[in-house]
């Protein structure tokens, strides 16, 4: 009680000082948005020669930047801009270095100046590092960028974007949409195309505001005039294959007026408006290759190199699997009860179901050698394992390794004052570590490498949140999982496989030039998800023709007796059967 009373007395004493009274009054103005009151306080402080701190200056600039957007007349706006400049200059003159928040507030104020506001805001951002040692963030660039976009000063807006990229700042949907809109206004159709693809690669859905910008562009006269009537269909298909499906990036295709409609997509991924089959989009071939190389590099650093190299060589000769099964994950599913154990019958059910789905071809089960040796002691298990062995459906990881975990652990003592650990393999970068007790682990596995290397299904319920893949790239790892991971469950002993979706809910560019853009309408039911269907009559006809001939690259293969199964990954350049699910397979030599 005594300490609380002392603290209260100290606070009251502090507030009774002139500086304390000024701060209290300033905080009150900030909470109520009282612009006039804040300016009056500042003028009084200057008259009384009150010493202001960084907190005072930042609070004043924040109030001005928050209030200036509500001013309706030019005279009031200009007056606030001038006041903001005086406060900012006084801060610098007092020897107080502006930080990123200071510059952001001042940029917002400067950008509202009726003439040259964008230039003033951009100059603040460009020089903040050199003058004040501050690093810009996305919000710091916004005032200049949006001022230039609203003023149809496209080239200046592009300069802002280039500067953003040079400092490692990545534009998000609002910034990309503004750049797309200004490009449309000034007739830069090639930049519209570029920013449309930026949206595709950066956002999963678009907001209502972005949707309106896109619809205005596609309904414009210029949009109807751009594009090529004749294009190399083979080149377009090859580009889509290389990119992982869903886009080609070769420019506007087709001629004539665009038909822009709001539509839904059926359960199989076909647009109800135009009939176009949407693709299940994968990561592109170059990223997939780098992904696999990075995993292999780490594995050989921490695993016995000869063991993993042997596995790689084996995969080179056995590269046509449609599915890899995380054997331990399946066999130990829901086995945490008294009589639970390693359930080979569960694993056999998954193997059998996949074999049936792939017309009696076999998936690959990966198990550790110690698991297999223990299972071989049971006659029934032995017979089953020998069958898998004879069909080439089983690979056992050698003793000294693990089918899921292998060594890369360091003690927390070595990371005492660090928040990241440096991984040295192809693309060196810092990544967060995952700690358990006194150990720090980075997780990797044979089955993960195999699925990436072969570009096929991965049957596991492991969420892989702590695997090296997520550390390598948070942006594309969720896409990879969505496209490749097959989950499962056993309800009362009955197996259900949850296959990847037959199409991806992302912006898609068709090989015939049409576009499909999903809206962020907060819909949990994919059947009710709203899409913008954007097509030309010529493109629609070409799409229908492709569907009839069965030559459309994004057509999903279906079985008459089984649920729809998406086509095998289109980005797997090493697979002899890329883009195809069903087919005969040669017998594989056995291996343990």
C-alpha cells in the first residue's frame, strides 16, 4: 500500500509540472481528435519556451496527420500542412532525430498539400535514411504513392514503387491496386497486365474496392483493343506448365470486348458463367527444384551423406510414384490407448485405397529400418511387407537415420542471445528456430524430400508447421501443402482420404486469355464463393473447343467410379507422367 501511495504521489507531482500538464492536455487532444486544441497547445508551448520531447512532437504530428484527411477546404488543408512543417522543422532543430513513425506522420501531412504534396512526401521518405538513420516501412511510402496515383502521375508512382523494392519493402493489395488503377487511367496496358499478375502472386482473394478497379478496366475501351488475335498455343501451354498451372504471363490474349460477370464455381472447379475449368495451381518448376535441392543439401549435412545420396539415386530410377506415404504417421494414428501400437493394418488400408484409385499401381511407403525389423517378427506382417517389397512399394530408411527426424540440433546455450540461426545451404538466410526444452530442432524427412522431388501426393496428417519447408519459404509452402498433401482419418475403422481440392481459389489466367478472380466475401462454402469471370467471346469459344477435344492443359482427369482426383503436379519436369494420374507402371526392383 505504501509503495502504491508513493507511486501515485510521484505521478501527481509529475503531472503538476508544466511539462506534465502539457503532456496530459496533448494526450486528451489526441484521444478526442482535437486538431485546433493541439495546435493551440503547441503555440502556447512555443511562446512559453517549453522544452518539448520526441513524444510531444510525435503526438502533435500524429494528431495533424489523423485530422487533415477530414478537412474539406483547401485553405484549411494548406494551413495544417504549414503547421506540420513548422513542427517537424522545430523537432529537427531541437536535435531530436525523427524516427519512422515521425516521417510517416509528416509524409501523410505533406501529401495533402494541394500542389506538389506527393513530391514532398516522397522526398521525406527518400532521404530519411541518410538524414535521420530511419528505415521506411510500407506505411511510410503510402502517402506519396497514393498521392501520385490519385493525381494520375503514373511515372512518379512507379518511381515510388521502385524505391520500395530497393529497400526490401513489398507492396500489398492496396498499393498494387492503386498502381494498376493509375496505369489504366494513363493508358499503360502493359503495366495493368504486370500489376494484375502482382495481385495474382500476392493475394488469394481481392477486396470489393480492388474488384471494382478490375471491372472498370476490363469494361474500358482500351481493354477491348489490347491483345493478340493470334498466339502460339504451344508456347502458352508450356508457360502454364512451367509456372505450375493457373497462369502463363505472356501478355493479353484475344481481341474485342470483355464480358465481365460475377459467378460461382462448381465443386469440380468449373466456372458456371463461362464453363472454363480452373486449375489446381502449384509452385513453379524453378522454385520446386530449388526447394528439393535445399532440403537435400541440409539432409546430407546432418544425415550420413552416403545414406541420403543412396536414397536420391534410388529415386532417380523410381520417379513415377503418384503418392508417398508417411508410414509412421499413418500407422500410429489414434494409437494412444492401452493396447495401441504400430498399426500396420491402417497403413495397409491406405496403401490399398491408393492402389485402387491409381488402377492397381502402387504408392511408396517410407518406414525406418528398425520399424520394419520389428514388424517382420510377426508372420502376417512379414507376408504383407514382403508383398510391398516385391512391388517396389516400400523404402526403408537405414539405421542411424530417421524417416521423419534427423540431426540438426543445437543447444540453447549456443543461441543464448540469438533469435535466429544461420542455415548454410544454397540460399543462405536467417530463419526462426523451433525449441523443445533445451534443444533446438530443424525438422526434415525422407518422405518430404521424395514428395517434392517427384511432385506427387504426400499422405500424412503431419501439419509440417516446424519442417524446413516452412522455414525456407512461408509464401509458397502453404500453396505446396494445399496442392500435394492428402490427409486421412479412420472413423470406426473406416478409412477416408481427404484429397487436395480439384482447383485453387486464387486469381487465374487461362490459356485462352480469360481471367477468374475470387472475391474476399468471407464465404466458408466454396460453392458460394463469388468470382469475377472475365472472358472474351473468342476466348470462350476456344475454351469450349478445348474442352470438347480434351486438349485443354488444365482439364482435370476424373474416374467414373471414384471421387474426382486432381491431376498430378504439372510442375514436375522429371516425371514421365506429369499432369496425369492414371497409367501403367513398370515393376520396381525390391529394396529394404
